[in-house]
C-alpha cells in the first residue's frame, strides 16, 4: 500500500495538482493521466503515464 502521507506530497508532474489513488494507479484529478505503481513506488513520470481516453479530435478545416 501507498502511504497516505506520500500521496499528499505527490503531484501530477504536468499539472502540479493533486492526485488520487485509484485501484493500482495514481490518477491526476485534472488531466486524468494515470501513473503506475511499481513495487509500491509511484512512478510519477510523464513518459510512463497513461493518458485517459479522449474523444477523437476532428481536424479543423
Ligand atoms: Zn495532471
């Protein structure tokens, strides 16, 4: 398990905003990126994050 105190000091590296623990992932409340947890250590790396599913963008014009 991840310490609650650790969660409190963690922040999304993209938004610098708070994150929450969701199942086995750390989820950013703002951008929705999901960061993995490996060996009970949150991997707060943008390259490791999964982006939340987004609606496909329509190309303008
Ligand atoms: Zn974020």
